[in-house]
């Protein structure tokens, strides 16, 4: 099946800093989503982005499907951005979202 | 508000007992999914269903069972055959079967003692 690798596994920032999270995948995809898992465990949808670039406030994402990677940008980070960020992909054969292991982000005041 | 509701949020059971986790959605989504998350790890697919009265095994289906009698509901039973049932369980749904955005419930933390 499709493999998903996220980097870095852990990231510690000071409030106000910018960061880039990366997601590499092993095959062509028809679906790619970024999620933020809050401290209570809930997965919050950030972006549905199988290709192209999207922005939502301080967050933006870019997927380069031909090169099999996606990037999540967080600008002017806030303590509330802390948590785990997951990338999940669905290959062209369908059937499931496959998740990476996540990036644990800690934003210190 | 439309969304996905999982209940209960926390569940404690004795070893050897079966337990059923509830997942209900009012988004009129066709597809529903169950994932398991262990501490510090990503999510793994247990079962999924594209239409009523039909479902397929995911990557880690052993020790679990599901039913899909209604479009809105997709309960998961953790049986005594599941060797390590203590985990965080997340239910999701999407508009069509594949290639559409998936949304998740708030999860159920199951602890077996």
C-alpha cells in the first residue's frame, strides 16, 4: 500500500515563529488532507488538497502531486497551534485514507 | 449542527467483555470509517462502509466487528478476541466512497482492565 512519511517528527517553536511541515508519499494520490489533532484528541480538518495551493488565515498548504509531497506552512505561530499535525492520503486505487505518523508541534509562549 | 457524534467519550471495560462504540452522523454521507490510534502513532483503518448493509475490512480488522443497518449509524464492537483493545477510536465519514474530504468525530477512549 501507499506509504506516508512526515517530517520532522517533533518541532518546538517560540510564539511568533514560522514553520514548515512536510509530507512525502510513495504513489499517486487522489486525496490528501491535513489535520490538526487537538489535546483532546479530536481531528480538525485543515486542508483538503490533492494538488495545488490553498490558504486559510495563518495556515497554507501546497501539494506537488507529480513530486509526491505536500507542505503545510504555519506563520506567526500561537500556543493554540500546539498539537499533532497529520497528513493523510488516498491512492488512486481508493479504499482508504492512509495516515502518516504525524508531527508533534509545541509552541511556547 | 451537522456532524459526527461518537459515544461515549470514555469507556472502561473488564478484560474478556465485548463492548460497542457508537458513531452517528447527520451529514448524509454515504461512507463511514473506523480508525484506531495508539499513543504517539498515526491512525489505522479497522473497517469501512460505502453503503448500507455493506462493509469491508481495513488493515487491522481482527477482533472487531461492525454493522451498517442505517446510513446514519456505524457501530463498532470490540470483541474479547481483540488482544490489545485499549486505544483511542475515531469514526469518520465522507460524502462519497473515495476521493472526497473525510470528517472525524471526537473519538472514544477505551480502556480495558
